[in-house]
C-alpha cells in the first residue's frame, strides 16, 4: 500500500522538481498526484481517495470541505512558519527527506491504524544497556555500541528510554520532532504510530538513527511500562534496523522488566568499584529470584561490561553467572565525543551476541 499524495503548487518549475524527486526516492511510499489548478485538485480528492493534500500557501483551502480522511498542510517559503490559517505548514525549501518526514507525520495523525509499512522483525537484534548503579557510563556504552555497529555498515537505532535521557549529548541530526512527539503519539488513539516513528527519527553524521530527547523531561515520565514495550515492538516490526540499541534505567519491577524481555541481550555496565560490584551481584540475585517466581528467563541474556575501569582500584565481579565481555579504562579530560570515539573502536560489542 502506498500513500496517495496530492501536491497543489502554482510554481510549475518547483512542482516538477518535487514530483521528480519524490518519484525517484519514495516511489515505494507515495503515489503522486500533481496540480496547478485548485478546482481540479479538490475535485480529484474524493474520486482518487487522496490521503494527503499539500497546497502552496498561495491557495486558500477550506479544510472543512476536504474528505474526512484526507490530511492537509500548506507549503510555505520559510522554515520559521509553523502554521497557516491554523493548519500545519511545511517549508518547501529544505532537504527532501525532511519534507518527506513531515508529510508522513501529518498523514500518521489522520491514518489511525492503517499502515503501509513493511513489517519484518526477523533480522533485527535488540540489545539493552543498563546499570545497577549511577555513574558507570551505561549511556556512553550504549551510544558507543550504536556507533560501532553503524561503522560496520549496519543500520542502527539508538533508543534512549531513560526517564532523564541524554540522546542529544551523543548524537545530532536534522528534523523538528523529538521524543515528546513520540510520547504524544503513544498516548493518542488517532495517530499511526509506525509512520510517526519514521517521521520523527533523525540520523547523526556517524550513521546512527535516534530520537531527540523530549522538550520537557517530564514527558518521559508519562510513558508506562506497556507504552515502552509497545514503542519497542512497533519499531521492531517496522523491520528498518539491523540493530536496536536500548539505553534504559535498571529496574526490578515486573512490569518494567517486560522491556528487557524484548531484548536479545542485556548488558549490565559497572565500573569495577566495590560499590558497583556489590550492586551488580545484588541485581543478578534479584533477577534470578524474579525468574523463578515468574518462570521468565532473563539472566541467560545478561552480559557484563566494565567502563571507567581502573587497574589500581578496580576489581572484576568474579564468576557469578554473567558473561564478562571486557571493558574500557577511564578517559581523563576527554569530551563525550572523544570518549565515544575510543569506546566504539573496541571489539567488546562483537562479543555480546
């Protein structure tokens, strides 16, 4: 199934260019209808069952006359304009992939449960990074793993599900959407979530895909355990990624553990200190008890990696039943980017699976 997109544009030269690009890059996603005449465009919407109409702001469109399932936005010349006549606006002079994502976002809000995406989760590997204690650098390890796989020509999504996330510390990319938009989509019953996910995702220059942290940190607290599981399931079903690298808070809550059950591997991050080691031991014991209570295996997916490890003061946990895949030293006076560069070069991430 392809989305039927109608473009109403008075500038014939621009119309020809945008249609050509869309037909070249997104022929599997869109069936394009182009118009320069408003009456002709509006008369075609119902008969052709158009899903999305994007019209130049040179035209005045009465949205109340549009078919009920037809989403709508205006094309504008400036990226600073968010709305025209109380309707969404899309800057037409920006990268086509950003226009594509904005159109998907607008369509997703009208499409409900309809989806034209290819669902396939057979080849996606999901790895979750977490830490039983604060300060061990689980987020840095997760981000470095994502970069490591991306540098090996894998399509990777870094998915930060921490309540206080830090995606934008590690990655940056073009786009106007963030996790706040995803949270709203999860809570809304009217939004096509897979399309919303595709429209909101950004890509860093290193190749890693990610969602920016929310505008307000409290938005992440709105997500229930079921919301997180649904989010991961929808992303997985999209079949878009070779790896999904999750960065998540550690928990022993049975509902919250549902997220870790979706992962093929769970990487516990420690720093080799006495306190960190004790917390890892306690976490492993608690998870073992949870397994017995719920007949739900998790410990067989655990790996242990050390970060910020000191040969002078640090010690390994010892043989407690978790696969030890190695570790990294503390990089003194290094920026987050420099730390990621060093960590991503290590072969420890190849030992997870």
